[in-house]
């Protein structure tokens, strides 16, 4: 177990105390619902959002199910003409952003535009637009490509579109960090505010990757569950019978603010961001390190920053695990948690909400950060459904099958991705 490494105090105020960053608004469209409330209620009910694919004919694949958005109508969030021009991943991001801004009750017209930025993650960006136009040019020639292709396919276009829509002239970019993108985006937004480059950041992730070629790519790798006879039971984190992850789509967005800014406008504060870590395994392009070394280092990095706010490893009450239900991830993450928290690891409530949501890829970390703040707010640990036969190598408290009541003040959320990317985000209950 690694002790804290002393490091310079970054992002300090004039009195030497670290700048404090809080979360004041959230929004999401997920396979469990088209709002945070719908998603949260479904999680506590232990309901799965996974079902047979309806977007295309998946009969040639070994895996024929996913976490699709159900009932999403772009016209409910934007003008019909605008919707036709935008890639689905941008549509999802705009829908969740509108919810988050409304939830935060921030009047952007009264804010200084250069103080507010947007940082929206995605693993694949506008890949729908790219594939559709590639097929179109094969059939009808190169001159038939859409003039909207380039702005639609760029991974940072969701952030750019949000900035244009709301006149935000602060920091604006995307994070591409594979399946750790949503956590990394939220963490980088925290760092931007902490170092004084913005007072408000709209951040999170969006993904619309349920496409034949992408599902086929994961399929031939053997990375996904093949439990076609029972999709709702397919994602089985930490279970001995797990056989792979489940792809999903959607978006989750958070409003992060400098504490002083939030207090000045009398904002409701959900939670405080206190730690963020990001690193690489430098090990394999598709498999996590077998002992979870990168995961361990990312958690320790987040804890080092949390320590500047007076939080130690024994204060951690809940971990939203990466918990994909793959053969290698679950035992590796378990080992990493044990090394980071020591004996306290056995006291911590842990769950993998991917068991119900599936894996939203570049948006996964963002929705899981929101789940952490909802856990703090409500004092309820969402369950890991389908955990019926625990893997002996995964022997921590993963909250199997049913939610449990708990007093949660400090949370940790883990996200790991292809290429060996690791991110960790820590929140705590706000106390002025």
C-alpha cells in the first residue's frame, strides 16, 4: 500500500487553501431513462436497461443486445431542422446539457462568457456521420458527401456546439480517453476551475456507438457478453459466471462551479469534487494490467489531492467500480482497491452500476460520477445486479442484488479503458 506522496499545493487561493469545486447541476439520457430521476429510480429498483438490439439487424453477431436509448426524440430537445444536421452523439449531449443547466438554475445570460467553458468527452465522437457518409460516397460518388460531415464527426464538436448555443467563451475541448473519457473530462474540468482558468464548467460525456461495424469490432475481440437468451442478466460484474461487458449509449452532463461562484448565486450544491487521478498502464492495448497497477496509481493520485482537503483513504465510504464484468477487469480492480485502501477496503461499500446501465463508453464515467453524488444525497448504495455466484478472487462488498442504506460522505469512481487509460474521481458531501 503506497503512502501519500508529498506534492506542491496546486490551485491554492491567496490564503493557501485549495480552491474548492462543487457540482450544482446534472442531466442525463441513459438506457434506464431520459432524465437523472428516471435513471436513479431504475437503479434503486435493480432494473436492467439492456435488451435485444433494435437499431439494426444484429443476427450475424455473437452478441445481439445492448443498452439502447429508449424513446429519445431529438425534436423534444432542439429544432427539427437542427436535429437533422447533428450527429446523434451531439444530440445526446445537447439533451443532457439542457437538463443540467436547468437543474443548476444558472442564468448564463448574466454570466461573463469567458468565465464558463465546456469540456465534453467521447470515445468515438460522430462516428455515425462518418460511416453514413462513407457508405453514401461508395454508392453515389464523392461529391455527395454531406457538408455537415466534418463538424459532425469531430470528437470535440459537442463541446463546440454547446459553446455556440450558450455563448460560452471559456476553455473548450474534448477528452478522448477510451472508456475512461467521462471521468477524465470531469476531472479535467475540476482542474481547470481549481487552477483559475474558469469559474463554471459544463462537463461530462456523450456516446452514440451502437453501430454494426463497432459492435462487430468488439464482437470479434470476444470482449462482450454473449448471454443472448437473457440480456438483462448479461452484465455480471464480479460474478464467477461473467462473460464480458455490454455496450450502451447516452450522455451525462455535470455543472461544476468554483465554490465562491456557486455561493454568490445561492446555488444548490450536490457535492464537492476533491480528487482526480489519471494515468496509463503502459501494458497492453486491450487488456488491463493483471494486477491493476495503473488503477492503483490513479486512485492514489486522486487520494493525494483529496488529502489537501483533509480526506484520507479511511474516509472513503463508497466506490462506484469500473466493474465491467470482463474476466480480467474485475479481479484486477479488486486487487488495486485492496492495495490502495488496505484493510479498510473490506469496510467500503462498492457497486458496479454497469450491471444495469451497461457500458456507456465515453459517457460511462460521467453518469457514474452523478450516481456517486446521488448516493451521497440519498444515503442509498445502488446494487450490483446479477451478482449471484461471487468470484472467490473478488471478495469485497459489492452490494449484490439489492440496494442498501448507508451514510455516505466520500465517494470514489473508477474508469479504465483500452490503451491502458485509468481515471479516478472523488467526491464528498458538501460542508461549508
